C-alpha cells in the first residue's frame, strides 16, 4: 500500500460519493430546487443579503475552516495504525461530517438565513439555543488551551519556526498597512506580502528565537490580549490573507510529494482496538475516535460558519452542495495527506530520532523504548512523546521527509520544516486571536441573566478587558500543564458536541419540514454521532480524567468541571429533543 | 476543446481572485456595516429616547441616509442572532 | 455693530429695559430691537401694532417680533415634506405619523430661535445696535448653548462619517472596478468626501455654527441681566450667570429694576450677592416700578437713569 494509491483512492471516494451520495441528499432529502428563491435574492438588502458566486462562497468557507485542526488529529490517531483513522477521515467525513455541514447550511437557507442556533431555538427549545453560547464559550477556552500548547511545543523543538512566526507577524502588519492605509493595488500588495513572508522564512534560518515552554505561554497570553483588542485590519485580516498562500503552497508540495513518492506505508495498518493514547490510558477506537480526529472529518464550528454568512449569500439552492458538502472534502483531503506522510515516514522519523538521542548522550540516560511494528499500538504515543515528537512535531518531520523523498528534494529540508511549522503555527495564532474575540461575546451573552439580579458582578465580568482576560487566562492555565493528550480531546469533545447538536438540529429540520422518504439519511448519522460523542465524553471523564487530575489537580479539575457542564447541557438538550419528537409524533 | 479548457482555467483563476478579494474585505465590510449602524443610531436615537444630537441635526441629515436606515433596520432584526455570523466572518480553525 | 441680549426671569421688566435702552440709544445710533419672547411686550410698550412682525418707530429705531411657534411649525413642515418625498418608496407605513412626532422633540424651538437670531445678525447690517429681548431663562440658556452643543455633535458625527467613507473606499479599491456592462447586484456606495451629502451638510452646519459661536462669544456681543430686588430673582439669576460663564458668553451689565424706597434694603442685600456671583460686572439700579403698556409710553421716554454708558464698552473689558 503506497501513499500514491491512498491519495488516488481518497480522491475517488470523495468525488464519487459527492456525485452519488451527496446528490441524493440534495435531491431527495433537502429537495433543493432552483425554483425556490434563496434569501440572498428574496431578502436582498445590499448589506448582508447579497448573492455571491458559489466559488467565492466556497473559497470563503474553505478559508474559514482550513487551519491547523485537520492536521493534528490524524497524527494522534496513528496509534491505531493508519487504516482506522483513514476510514474515519473518509467515511466519517462523507457520511456524517459533510452531511452536518450541508444540512446546517440548507436549514439556515430555508430559515431566511438565520443561524443554526436560531433554528435550534425554533425547532427544539430555547434552552438549546442558549446552550450554544455556553458550549461555544467553553469550546473556545479549550481551543486556546490546545492550540497554545501546540504552538509552544513546535516553538520549543524548532526555534526557527518561532522566529519565522514572529517575522511573519511583522510582515502581516506591514501588509495590512499597505492594503488598508496606503490603499495599494491588491495584486501588487499581495506580491509584496508574499515576498515579505519569504524573507521572514529566510531570516528565521539564521535568527531563530529559542525560549522555554513557559516563556512561550506568557508570550502567547500577552499576544492574545493585545491581538484581540486591536482593529481587525491591523493584524488579523492581513495574516489571514497570507496564511491562505501558505496553505496553497503546503497543499501543493504535499500533494505532489505524496503522489509521486510511491512510498510504502511503514506503519502497520491496524494495531489494536484500544492502544495507549489519551492520558496514558487504553483508548478504544469507538467511542473515542471523534475525540481524536475532529476537523478533517467533522467539526461543530462549520455549522456556525455555514449558517453565519454563507447561507445569506447563496445564489441558488443547488449551489449549496458545492459550498457546504464540497468544502468539507478539501479538509478531508488535507487529513488524508497527513496520514500518508506519517504512515509512510513516521517509523523512519522515530528511528532517526532514537539514533540522534543515543548519539547525543553516549550512555543514553533514557533507554530508547523498543518500538517495533508489533507493539506500535501500545508504544506509539509513549515513544513519540519521549522523543519530543508529539503530534505537531511529528507532522512537521514526516511532512519534511515526504517532500525530501520526492522530486521536490531540491527544497532544503530545513526550509520545508519551517514552512510546515509556520503553516500550523500561523493558522493557530490567528485562531487564538479570533477565539478571544468571540469568547468575549459569548461571555456577555451567557451572563445576560445576571444583569438584573447581580448588577455589580455583571458590570465587572462583562467589562471588555475582564471578558477578554477570563478565557485567555483559563486557556493558558490549562495549556501550562503540557498535557496535550488531555487538552486536544477535550477541545475535540466540545467541538463534536456542537456538531452533534447541530446535526440533530439539521435532522430535526429534515424530519419536521421536509416530508422525505429518505429522512434516515439525516437522522441516522445524527443519532450515531450523538450517541458516540456522549459515550466518548462519559468515557473520557471517568477513565482518562482521573489520571490527569492526579498528575495536575488544578488543571485536571478545571477540565473535568468544564466537561461536566457540557455533559449536563448535552443531557438537557437530548431531553428537549426527545420531547420535541414526541410532540411531533402526536401532532 | 482546447479553448474551453483555457476558458475554464481562466475563469477558475478569476474566481479565486474574487474569492481572495472578498476574504480580504470581509471583516472590513462587517465593520463598515456596524459603523453605519452606529451612525444611524446616534442620529435616530432621539426617536426612541436616547440622548441624541439636537433633533434638527438628525432631520437635516436624514434625506441622505437611506442606506444607513436600511442597515439600522436590518441590524435591529439580526442583533440577537450574531454568534454564527461572527464565527462565519472571523473564521475559526 | 454691537449685539445685546436682555435676559432675566419673566416679569422683571426686561422687555421694558430693552425698550428703554433702545429708545435712549436711538438718539445717536441706528437701533433694531427684536423680541424673541413669546409674551411679546414690545408692541404694547411702544404702543404700536406691528405689521408682519415689523415696524419702524422712528428714523433710527426699528422693531421686530419673532413668532417662534410659527417658525418651528414652518421648519417642521418643510422638513417633513422633504423626508416624505425622500422616503416615500421605503416600506415605512404611516410615514406622516412617524415624522409628526418631531413636533414634540426637544430642541426644535431653540433651533428655530437660534436660526432666526443668526439670520437677523447676518442680514441686518445697517444697524449700530441690535437688541434682543429674550424668552424666559430656561429657553434662553438652551438656545445660547445650542451652537456649542451642536458643534460637539457635528465633530463626532463627522469623525464617524469619515471612518465610514474610508472603509468604503478600502472595500471599493480591493474589490476592483465593476466589470463592463455586467449588471452587478452589489451597490456601489459613495466614498468620496466631496460627493457625500452627509458630510457636505455637516460641514456647512459646522461653518454656520462656528461663525455664530464666534459672534456670540465675541467682543461685540453682550448679555444684560435684569433682576428685581427679591430672593426669587436671585435664584434664577444665579442659574443664568453660571450658564453664561460655562458658555463663555460675556455678561456686561446687571440691572436691578423696580428699586424703591420700600425695598432699598433688600435691594442692597441682593446686590451684595450679585457682586459675589459676578464680581467686576457693572451694576445699575432703576426705579421703574410699573409695567408699561399702551398709553404710558411717555414714562418710557422719561426714564431718568442713564442706561447707555455701560453699553458702550470697549475692548478693555475683555482683558
């Protein structure tokens, strides 16, 4: 089994299922029709409701959801072997994830462009709508925790990447000035921006910025607070813009390298059902897989993105499949790429790291863990952590090796590593910025009931600096613990919970409003997902968290409490949902 | 066959270009709408009891503020449903 | 040209003082006396009827009366017509009713007053003195404050408007030119300051108000405060003096009207208080104790006190 074959099979599966499964959902479940006017025409106001070409919406959707997420999850999932994760990335994506995105988009379109939160409030219960603020708020805190951890881990291992990130930030600020202040012609400004980015990367090769993990934690904290307080066109927008070019470049060389290498997979296809992964505990593939691979297969954020602005700008209903269903596939494709890279080169990278460690200390202080292809499941996570090759670093190393093994080997490996690292960290840094802004907003909405009952407290908590500090502080506090295999699944759990609720909402919409014979195509994945996520959270809280609490009680309990609150909201949701279905059946 | 392929690729790049431009200004557009909303609120606030500029200011400027009134109207309806719009515009992950 | 505002609580005799001063001044100067007070005593005092609100009493003395209510009504009607025309295609139901609420808006009367004062000052260049008889204290303070309040608002609004225009420009620049001939659903918005109706209007208004403010705070303008020897007057005048101070409007003369043998002591005490409130401002006593009306105008012409010498201040007072 080679990387080339996998890429081609992946491509065929996505495209094939798009035209069969996807089209069937469009035709028979949603019954999308060009005869029905979309809100962008019917409610046209020149402000938010403006019809846009589907390519533009696709681009916007893709840019919003592409990032560091699709890369990290699959790297962790390698402990099951390369096949199980890949199957989830393929079939989980097509049968559940893309359906989730598409239903959120179309339900919103049919609801005059209102968000999936509004649809949930209307179809299920007001409590469910409010729950969105709560879950999203905690989700954002966990995003900060997980992503700050990822960034710092990369920075510590390869200080060139931290240098590149800092210089790229400066480049982005300059680009922002060019576009928004100097009002320079956009294509020219773009070229300048890309050149600046290249300079940034080049500078990092001889001007790295090494620092310890804790230092980066503090730096990131300060960064979040400042970045979320300045106008968006200073840093956020221009960096977002530059990131997309990094993305294109990364995908291009990754794709080419994977296709051309014809590399056989080193890692085993399947190991055991419950290898040691999260929190050092045996992790059963079901129900834990959504906690490991989120974006790339299924992500709750997408429902908000789809029903936020895209639904108000959809020109005709049949564009929806391309925008909602199709954009998701590109993410899946990214994940496939990473699985190929790690599957094909991971073992080599590990062996090299072993050798390097042994050479560095003649009498190795820590004897190398005997990771062979037989005990892969049990030792993959332990070994990679011990070798400072946790998921983000693993991605960078394997990606670099993959490119080096192809005709693109003329690109110096160091540069490829920096680019890959920059890709992850640049997207992650932008995410940290945006999460803080939205978390502020969620916090204010969550605390609204306090306005009349506890005015003083309300005033203090919703002050813009406090509201900014709270999520940032908790997030960084959690990230301080360095427990990546706890932080990442917590973030995934919250994300998947939103996805489950959104998909259930989509299914409710289909069941209630569309009298279709094929409602099962929406309802079945919704229930499968909901059950899986609920069981996963319960398992996580009862099996994995105790170990984490023992290791770091402060952070451990914080996470446990957050998970508990989310579980409670989940229970309330399902109660409301079932009540709603019962009422629907009686009516 | 050849020309239509070139056409396709040309159109593809045109679309990518447009998509990029739209991304670059997405947030600015949102900011613009909000500023117009604020401007309208400031001027029309007196109608709903806000402290406001001397009424005649509002009255004199109103004939020029068709678009701002439309934004005000639309925002008033949407104000309670902004989470998804914010996430969609800012883009997470 | 000097401009004088006669202010004071209702009933203290400010219209009379204004009229008397006007009469005395008109011996050697060309004087225009304008009544802004809805109570409109000037016609009675001089015993004349004004046609269309105007009358030439003597070669050097002209009278005006401003009907504030009518001004406000006219102004509103004009604006409502403009609004109705502009917005008739919007889906706003009962537009007339919506805009008629403006009648009750705070600020329309003040605005109408101020506009008429501004027009008068601008147009009547042929006079040496223009004397304004003002309405009761509250309204007077409000319309005197109006220019500064308005300027503050205009500044802020212009700032926000400029931000809006700048962002529109950025968006247009990045979007690029509209493809030829293609009917685009997007609206191209004004971003050019010279073409934006709102900013142009704001600029004009700011100009007018800056000018007016300059005049009101300037050397050729003066406020005369008329009061009676009683405590009520004191309280009200306190407000007025503080208000004038805040606005930087020059108080030039205090007149203690209706002083007689009986209240001489009270008068002195009240004047003590005034000296504390407004030290350095000349204070004058007048003994006229009746309201004047048609038939008694001889009394007006016979007021013995010299009401003029304090009205001919020179720049030294401003130092």
